[in-house]
């Protein structure tokens, strides 16, 4: 029975859709009529296409207009595979085209997927809007269709709505027909060939601002009228124009539609969605009030826009064949977030520096678990599709692309991408299409590397290697290089049977330099492909080795202790001999290797001793991100203050040297040196969170001044730190004041940090009150409730409260976010990742016993993480505290 299959049979192929919708915004329903022109490839008596949650009233099938109808025996929805089955009384002939007409109606849902509604308050009254989110498999909730990315077709959409609203879709409006009763029908131009998942439409009362690119693309930003009036969308509009021009030049393929609209909506399951010609953003990721936004908020907004606009090429123009290769669009868009931001802000060094802490280090944490999965993973059921949209697809995908670009050389890589997009535009491509095009580009440059052979090991196996470089004491100038699969918790590896039998091997582009106090050799590259290899390298007595230069490779490097000592000595005497990214890479590798038991616990803590001399942001950022999970393992222990004191000691001199930012309300945010401001912010954050007295006083003074004068003079870049510190130190009145400000402010960036500050309280009653309020969508937006719960879990005073709240309210939470798996897995890992006692582990396992659903994979990861936390404490915490005690006495 064709309707029980997980994928459509391929007997029928859509060529063109005519879709007519009528939206009733007063009762949130819509009616639709879809006419699909289909080509029959293999004779069949059934028409099977996707449909979910729609009420079908009538189905007709006809041959060309002349030949008349093919009688329909009946039709039914089959919810298990989300399809509509039309049974005919005779067989459709192969190699002929037919027309399928379906009349149906459905709800404009009050949730986050398909065609759904959202609202905002303007001049004291609630206004509604309807908007779509079809990726990956939710177009079928809005109209019956062939809802797989390979079935590209053209679309002609018409939307009928009350004339008080306006409607938008992927293409511009061609004609609008006004009816006498206050209704209007907008007919949109026909789209090029495209997949269903980035089709889009919206019905709203928004206004817009617009601009035009050099090549004549009309760019508009639509948002709530008050936000447009305040100019909150101007920044996004300005950079979108520049980015379309940048990508057109970089890819040498013009943007392929006449217009691009950006739509800012109050409620959305993702930060944004790249619908072709109508990209949709949640307000917090696109609206920016320069008078109240920090640099990190500006950066966040910038990168989301850079990401979505890259998708207009990678994703929309060239679409992955199937969801197992979703990283082919997400990895590229995530990598280009850094390349595109570098184009806008050349001094920020995003791709060379910030990529390490924000992508590489973060995803290696996740990919170091035995419960990880390959970047390309087989996807069978519709419910598996959401699962592939995780950090592995986005961030590991991006890190592998960066590794590839580095060993190919950026200009050859760029030419390869231009060919790939040109060959596959308006079509679909799989990973081997990309590998072949890139191998060809190398070949034209006289280099012969079989990219598929190299990259299959990185994309089809999960995890990554740790390379160990050992000096050979017996033979002069020989080193031994070994590779093994890096796993945080070795005992998890022995439990996962499939890992025991897999002797994972990778082809690893290992770059290497030799150096001493004054001189560093030039970089050499060694391709490591065996478990263990001997290499000849010239090493003098006091020389050290450094591998994976600037961390361009997706792996970790370990050394013998002698080499670690020489590197630590180098950092202390003159750290600038090593590049900024090498310093950050060493810090992250050392913390991770110690965490997994490959290195003594004190080595990373010795490395960060040099930080008092460090003037660059990136190594500080890497250290602070690596210390964070360690801090969470220790923060409820009685000896915690020894650790606390050690960190404060490393931070003190830099904190005094840098001081606090002055107030700059002249909008010169971006002009101020980004690196310097971010460094100062990082150090203040460390000082305040580890309890530096001066930092605490400063924060309390700034908050008290705001309360007494009702003028917020707190510098933008440290507002979140000051709010959080103030709430944790001062009494309930401050909490109430911040709560009141959260309700009254209209700037979305400010709203977000005020809400997060409320989670910093030491008062368990207030934390509980906040957790309960988070489920009221009138008070806290759906997508923000998750952040509230996770932030309470990060607070040592609230960890058990958030964990209990999560278990008690799981049914409600799972109903709310269950289908938007990205949000659900974020919630599960956020609430559990810092649980670290035997008791908590037992509670987690008991809780899971009764649960069997789509988020099962997230729960398995959670158990592995908590087991690793418990095991680390058992094995290493005493060793760590002993060393800290000694270090503080000297």
C-alpha cells in the first residue's frame, strides 16, 4: 500500500501548483483550493501526496482540459505518514500529465508550525497576523502537496483577505482585485522552480521601509508600525542590501528573484527562516534600537541576517536532495555568517577568531559524546527529519567547511562554490555533487585530492579524533603521531557497542610549527591517516611543537607533558610568539583533554595563569567558556571557594587595568574598538560572577542609581551583567523593579536581558514564581519561556527548582514545543547538563523510564552528560582541589 511508505513513491511528479487561499482572520480559519499539474511517471491507481490537519471537502482528477475527468472512487487521510490518498477507478497512464484539484479548509493554528497566528499590542489593542513556517515538513499543514525537497515545481499563489490587511508571499503582487464587501484578492507572480519547504505567505497590518541593491533587487523590511516608525528595522535593511551585493559578487550568481522581503514577527519557532524572497525573523533577531543595544546584540542580529541571506543561494536556489544532507545548506550558511560579517566589519576577524569559540569549541563539546551522530545521518520517518536540525548539522557542518576551505586554499574553494551553484541552480544537489565540483576545481590548479574520500570520513562517521604528538626520546628528531576517537567519558564508549567495534580513522590535515622563545618555523602540513605514524622533524633542546595551527582542523591535539610545560613557559614569558587563535585553541584543548582524563587536571589551570598579560579578547573568551562548565560542576561543593579564589586571582589585574566602560549614548557603538569592548565585557563578567568585591559594588551602585533617578545610565555593553549581578545581590525590591521594566519596555533587546536578569536571584521563592509565570504566553513569549527555565537551571540556587519544574510541567512543555524539536532539545539539555550528583542521575533515569517520544535522542544525550559529570567528580575533583590549595598558598 503506497500510503504506508515513509517516502512518496515517485510515480507522480508535480510540475505546477495554483493555490488560492481565503483567510478569515476574525475566526482564524482559512479555505483553500489547490490545482496541481502532475506528470505521471509510472502507471498508478492512487494519487498519494502529503496533507496533515486539513479537512478535505472535494477532490477531482482530470486529464488535459479536453479529455475530461478521471472518476474518483474515494479519498482518505492517513495520519501515520501524513498523506492524502486519492483512489481512482482507472489507472493513470505513464508519460501523461493530469490535473489534481483539491478543495479543503483548515485552522490558522495558535502554535508555531504550518500556517499559524501571532499577535502584538498597538495603541492598547491586540492586533493579529498570520504567518507560515513550512520547513522542514509543515507545508502539508497549509495545503496538500508533494512535501519533499526533491519535488521542485512552480507556484502561483492568490490570497483573499479583508482589505484592512496586506498579504505577502515569495513573489511580488501582480494584480489586486478589490471586491465590494471590503475584501481583496492579491495575485502573486509565478515563482521559479522551488521546493515546498521555503514557500511562504503572511497576512498582517505591518508597514515597511525599503531600499534597492545595485542590481535592482527591491529589499523591504516589514514590521509592527511602531517599530518601523522608531527606525528599529533600519540597520537590518541597510546590511541586507550590502549582503546581497556581497554574495552576488562572491558566488558570481545573481540573486534570482525581483525582491526580498524581511518580515519581523513576534512569535516564531526559530531565530529566522530563509523563505525565498520572504525571509521571516523573530523580532529579537532583526529589530535593533541603537540607543539600547550592546555590541553582542548587534553582532547577533547581524549574523542571523548574514545566515538567512546566504540561504537564498545555499538552500533556496540549490537545495539538498534529502534531509540527511541538511548540513549542505545549514553548514554553509553558518560558515558564511563569519565570512559575511567579516565583509561588513573587516576589523572584527570573525572567521579567523570568533569562529573558534562560537562554533568549533561549542560543537566539539557535543560531538565528544558517545551519543553524538554523523553530520550526514540517514533519515527515514518524518519525525526523524526535525532531529537532523541540530548543532551537529549547523556547527560541525560549518567547521568541516572551514577546514576544507583552509586546506584547499580560499580562492580555489570560492571558485569551486561558484561552479557548484551554477551547475545546480534551480535544482537539487547531494554531498557528492559538491565533492566532485571541489575536486575538479583543485585539479584545474594542478592539485589532485579526492575530496570525497577525505570528507566521507568526516561526514559519515560521528565524532572527531584527538591527535597525540610524542617526542621520541630514543631517536633524535623523530616524533610519533597517533590518532584516536575523542570521547569525554571513556566508560560511555564501552557501553555503546557500535563504538567498540569501530576503529575510527580519519584523514587529517595536520599543520605543525616548531618554535622556541624567539622564533617560530614556517607551517608544514602532514596528512595523518593511520592509527600511528613516525615523522621526521627537527627539534632543538628547548623547542616546542604546536599542531593544528589557528585551529583550522576539526580535531584536538595532545602532547607529552614536556611539550605542554614548554608551551606554558612560552605563554608566560612571551605569549605573542603564538597567534591569538593558537592561544585560544590551546586553552580549549587543554580544558577538554583534562575533562576527558587525557591530561592532568592542573595543566589547563596553569595555562590560564598567563592571562594577566593577555590583551586580546579571544583567549579570554575561550578561557571563560571553558571555565563555565567546570564552575557548574563545582558550584554546589563546600570547597568551591578555593576554585573561586583561584579564578579571581587570574582576573584581578586585567579587571583593574581595563576598568568599566563609560556611557556612550552617541550611537558610536560599532566604531568603538569591538575587540577592546568585548574583552572588557568578558573580564567584567568573570569578575562579577566569581564575586570580585569592586565589581559587585559597581553593579549595585549602577542599579541603585537607576532606581532612584529612574534614568538608566548603565553602559549598554554591560547592562546584562549589571542587571544580573544587581538582582543576585540586592533585595526583592530590585527584582520587582526589573520585572516592572520588563513589562514596560518596548525595545526587544532590552526585554530579553531584563527577563534573563530575573533568573539571577538567590531567592528561591522568586525563582519559583518566575518559572510559573514563564508558562503564561501573555506574559512571556513562547520562545522565551525556554530561556527562563534554562537560566534558572544555570543558577546554583535554582538548579533543583528548574529540574523539578521541568519534570512536573513536562506534559505542558512537550505539547507546546514537541514538534519544534530544536526548541525541545535545547530545553532538555539546558535543564540537565549541569546535574552532577548520583541522586540527580537517578531522578533523570526514572523520569525517562516513562517517556518514549520524538525527543528520546535528547534524553540519551542528557543521561550521558550527567553520567560523565558524576564520573568526573568521582575521579578528579580531589586532585583538582589539592592542586588549587597548593597553588593559592604559593
